């Protein structure tokens, strides 16, 4: 193929322009997803696992009985474990449970270390994953300071009791985690866990919009994030 | 081919040794096939301790590979002639070690069939990408250098001049492979045991102790099994290198302890505490770490006192101690302990399973096999008359 100098210059100019327009559009439409977890509201219903069940059902998460091989997208742990340096021994919160999921960090270490770009930061802030590209080296799991990633130590399919045909199942040997329900967001629906919560304790929204409910909630209420001192910039906030 | 005719003519003892290695290799391979089918669940790894023996062996062996530079540098840069006989042994040891490193990475992968994704989607912001580049490059450099210089030796001529810059390049390259391997760990925000700037220097120091220690043991073994003699001067010079490197390595480890326990920042001390005294009653690593420490201290006594170091038997004991001590430190402790406690404070212990151990032994057998064949070739070349009629050493020809 031959190409004249003029045509080349035209094409370069146009593509630069297109790139600039795309960037400007992104900045204006500005969507940056985040979540706020109202710990007190979440505690209202003791032993409630509705968000976990909804997530597992939506994403074909296997229920593996062996704890060391478990796959988790959203789960519960005590606040003492979630915030080891912020909840002291006199705090009543210490033993109370809180929900845990991927923090969809602003500056995610897992994305930085992945050798195949099988996990990446989307323009709307979500840390996404390609399960077909992942080589299963588990470097992202070593890099994540929150323990938010799970590995398929075995074929997960025999452990999926009620498969959802709308969502892919995974194979053995790949890493997975919460994706903020990208498939539901694309259809204009909130994440499955948010929809399932009977107390509306999980507030999902656009952090880039100063008038969004999540921004108003964060402006009004005291909140903390998991290990912000690491510079990862978690986009999951805990209202305590 | 690469003088392979030399490798197929050997004594009964040689073939017996090859058969033993082949059996271990076969057992490891059978276990690997099982792992391929069932997944990494057959290992002792878990969602809390995601890297274990495989990655730890890789880390340790990168050091052994890098340590070839401790022979190459004095010989080629300083024209230290006593290393003339063992330079090729160092280079061949590096080749065997790098191949083992690559195999250990490979068996650790959940989806080994996708390994080429690392090249299809090159990702410069991942240290693993750079590790692949540096290891592959190092293997190529050493293979070319060893082949060209050995061939020249066989022909009784000086090696071609174009090999000189390649040899010089291999020196910083050796340092780079272990630095990049340390960076693989020391840049992760949540793993306090690794999050230390001294990790790369520490890796290099321990590498320059364990690698030459292994080389001394190999030389002594060769002189017992074959007519080969490395020469007393070469062995003693290597011993001094081991002594310095081991002392520096121990010093570096002690600085880690000072920072962690004097600052008393809990998360910096927790993994170290787990290694040596255990956490919440979980003490599986402690006997190993104490063994490693005692061996390190004892080996330093034997190495630092000239009278002991000059005694070849005691030197062999000291080298064995150095190798074992650093193998425990890097080949088990350092990798596993960084995952304890987990980010959520859970203390999950790791113990390799039998198939996992067999896979590890299988890869060590591959390394031993490569080393045996390469050493056989090198020694056979030297037994032929051309070697004796060709006095110019490789270093002389180059400098």
C-alpha cells in the first residue's frame, strides 16, 4: 500500500483530533463508580447474607467447602480485621462484621503488576478482568493489600449449583474478583449486591458527580477507607 | 551440534547417575500431569498463601544463576588466571539454574498454555515482564559465551574478538536478573516483609554466597570423580568470595531485624515474628528458620578463621552450610512468610504436598541433568590433546 505525504498528514491530524475529542468527552460525561457501605445499617439484620447470595447467583461463584480454596467476591469479616490499625481494643465495633469486596482502587497495584494486562482500570474507575487472558501467575494476589482476589485452585464448575446462563463460568487456574457488576451497569441496573440489600446499606453511585446521592452521603457522614496510607485510593467507603 | 558426542560416551557410573536423575524427573513429570489436570489444588497453596515452594525455588535459583558473575568478573575483567579452569563451570551452572528458574515459573502458572500472553501483550509496568526479558537474555548470553569459548578451547585457538563485548555485557546482566527478581517483591504495597529497599542488595549478597559455595562443592566433587582439578588457588579465591558475601548477607538480614523490632511497627515485625517464633501458635516455619540461622553462624565461623577455611574438608562443610542456610532462607522462608499474616490478619500455614515436592525434585533433577551433561562436555573437551597444546588462556586472548 502506498500513501501520499498529504494523506498521511491528514490521517494523523484526524486521529489526534479524535483522541482529543474522546478525552474531552470522558472528562465531561465523567463517570467514576464508587460504593459507600453504611456499617450501622448493614448490622440491622443480623446474619443477613442477601448481598452475598445475590452476587454468587449472578456471577456463578462456586461454593467450595474448603476455606483455603474458596472464591469470594463479596464477603463478611470483623471490623477489627477490616481496619486493623483503626479499630482499637476498646471499640465496640471490633467484633462486628462488615462487608468486604474489591476496592476498585484509583491506583490499583494489581493492575500495575499484571504481566498480561488481564486486569485493567476502566475509564469509569472499575478494575476489570479478562478471564481468558489471565495466565494464573497470581502476582495480582500478592500485590493486592486487601485480599480481594481469588484464584480458581480447581475447576469451579462442579461447585456451581444453580448456574446463571447469562454470565460466564470460569475455568481452573485463573484469578477473579468483584467487577462492580459491569454487565448490569451496561444495562443500566445497579450491582446485584446493592439491589439485594434490604436495608439499602450499600450505596453505589457516580463519584465524579458532586450531586450524586453517594457524594452527598459522603459529604454528610464520617467515613473511612481500608489502608488509604498505601496510596491505592480505594473507592469503597465505610460509613461508621 | 554442541559437542553432544562427548555427552553420550561415558562410564557406567555416569549412566547410572543419568538414570537416577531420569527416574526423579519422570516422577516429577507424572505429578505435573496430575497438576495440569486437577489444577493447583494438589499443592499446599491456599487463598492466603498464594505462592510457595515453586516461586521460592525460582527466587533462590536466580541467585545461583547470577553468581556466575563472581567467576566471570575476576577472570575476564581482572585477568585473574586461576579462574581459567572454572569459568566455564560457572557459566554452565548459570545455564542450568536459569532453565530451572523458567521451569519453576512455568509449573506455578494456573494456565500454562497461555504463557505466551506475556509476550503477546508486553506490559512494561509489570516486573514479571522484565524478569522474563532478563532471564531469557541471561540464558542466551551464557549459552553463546560458553559455546564459543569452549569451541575455541577445543580447537586450541583464541576465542573470536566479538565475544568480548558479550562477556562484558553478561556481567551487569547477571546483577540485573537478581535485582529485577527482588523488585518483583519489594514494590508491593501490602507485603511488609518484602517492602524493603535492601531486598535487592540482600538478594545479591546471598546469591554471591550460595552460588560460589555450590561451585566449590561441585569442583571438589569433580576432582574426586574425575581427573579434573580446579586448582587450590581458584578454590581458595572462591572461598574468600563466599566469606565476604555470606558476612554481608547476614549483616543485611540483621539490619532488617533492627528496623522492624526497634521501630516496633507491628506489620513490619509480624512476618519476621512468624518466621522465628510463630504467630497464634502457628510455628511451622520456626524450626527451619532457626536451622538456617545456626547454619549461617556456624558457616561464618568456619569461613572467617583462615585455618579452617584453608582446610579443604572444613571448607566443604562450610560451603554446604552456606548453601543450605540460604536455601532455607530464600527457598522457603522469605516467600512463604510474606503471606503470613494475610491482609485480613488470618494466620494460614503452608506446607507443600507430596506431589508438589516431587514436582520440585523433578525440576532439580532437570537442572542436575543439564549440569551433568554440560560438565561432561566441558571436561571431555579438556581431556583431548588440543587443550594441552593451546596454552593461551581465554582471558589472555581477550585482554
